[in-house]
């Protein structure tokens, strides 16, 4: 299904390679982000400027714009919609850093760390207000409805994550997928669905674009889960094993504890005990933490959980790419395919 041109693109290292067809529009999207209605408060303005300028990859706007370009000509409403996706994304991060007590984001100091939790939350709220304003300007009830669902999903997913965290006795793939779709996939699927709607595609094709975004987003999150175990702090801009330390029992651990042959029942019980000790270990007990990390790696290795997680991510990318088979061959479609491959091969 992957065309030779897309194969060639995947061999490139940087994600920017797949941005090419929409590169001329990204400066406009950045401008739209920076030109939101400025607040009266100087402090809020500084916090917003900090959060909007911390060098995000703009992956959500890019996927939205590629879907727009793959199905028609790029119009201002597409640029507005892709900017809305990023504004909502940044708003969630401003809130998420408060929930996670995070001092670093993308290797840079967070708004909460510089100005405190209330300013971080209110900056996020301000961005949501500006995103609502832009949504009204796009002038489509369906687009408003799509993004209202996104906001509801994001809250739903975050609360589902809180409910399931630090809980090894109720391991549940339904909960994991629900959380993943709501927290991560929703903005990708919304951007792709919106592209189809704004280009007046038949409903069947709108739904296929939505499926692309959803499966792309699930794969993206699964690889994110994986990188928490396989990457390093310098590349990720945050500590590794951070998810597990924060009680998130994500794909590699779920797969290791599910695998029928690899770990026997005694090993699974021991593995859970190690994870519980890791949840509780004091950050200052460096030696104990290192020992527990090594032990967790041993169990994951025995269960081949890293390989299985990679295969799981690949299966979702295959679903995503199958969903856009209907698109005519264009540079935008090639870039969507290339991005899909990149997302599962990325190392950061
Ligand atoms: C990052 O998660 C956070 C999200 C993808 C969504 C967070 C959602 C909320 C805080 C609730 C809804 C908020 C709004 C503004 C509607 P992570 O902690 O797993 O990833 P990270 O490593 O990037 O912090
Ligand atoms: Mg976080």
C-alpha cells in the first residue's frame, strides 16, 4: 500500500520532511496562534507567549492541513481550523503540566514552574476561549460540534487515566484504548474529519479521514508509551520511566502482563510487585530506583513487550493507511503516508 515515493520519504530522519506540501502555510498558522486576542494582563500575555513559543512540532495542524490539501485546495477556514487544533493542544498541556507537577516540557521550563499553577490553568482557559472564538468564525456548526466533542473527550480521557492509575489489579485494555482515543487520538481525528467536512466530501469519505486520524493518533500514543521505556532524557526532554513512575500502566506493561506464554503467573505476580515498589520508591533512593528499573526492563524483555508494543503501533498505522486508500495520489497523501511510517519509527 505504501508507494515508492512514501518509502523514500520515510528514510529521511526529520519529521519536517513530511511537512513539505503544507510548509508555505505553517507560518500563517504560527501567526494565527501568536495573534490571538491579547489579554489585558501583562502576566497572562507573557505566559501565553511562553507557551505558544516553546517550539512544538505543530503535528496536529500539519495532519489537518495535509488532509485538507489531499482533498481540495487549502482555504483560510482550513488554516483557522488547524490553528484551533494547536490552541486546544497547548491548552491541554498547560493544564496537564499542573496535573503532573511537570517542570519541563519539550526540554523547556513550564509555565507552571515559572508563574505557578493558577497562571498555567488560566492561560489554558484563555487559549480555549480564543479557540472558541475562532471556531465561531469558521462558521460551520458541524466543525463547532466536532471540536466540542474533542474538549469533552480530553476531559474524559484524563479522568479515565486518573481512575486507572496506580492500579495493577484492574488492568483493562478497554480503559487503555478509551483513554488513548480521548486524550491523544481525538485531536488528530477531529482535524482530519474537519478537513473532509470543509471540503464538502461525501460522508463516507469524511468518516474514512476520521478513521485515519484516529488510528494515527492511537499509534502515536502507543509509540509514546514505548519511548518512555526505550528513549533517554536528553532526547525526550523529560525523564524516562516517567509514565510508570506517575502510575500510568501503559501499553508495554499491559502487553507484558497479558502475554499468555512469555511470563508465567508467578513471574507476573513478581513483576507487579516490582512495579508497586517502583510506584512507591522515594526519588532520593537512586540505587533502589535503578535496581527496580533494571528489574522492570528484565520482565519487559522476557515478555518481548517492546517488540509487541511496536507491532501493536504498526497495526494501527496499517489501519490508518488503509482508511485513506480512497484518496487520489497527491504529495499531501504521500506525506500523510510518510508521517504514518515516521510516527512508528521515531526515536523521540
Ligand atoms: C498529555 O498527557 C496531556 C494530554 C494529551 C491531554 C490532557 C487533558 C487534560 C488536562 C484535560 C482537558 C483539558 C482541556 C484544556 C480541555 P501526558 O501527561 O500523558 O503526556 P506528556 O508527557 O506530554 O505530559
Ligand atoms: Mg503530562
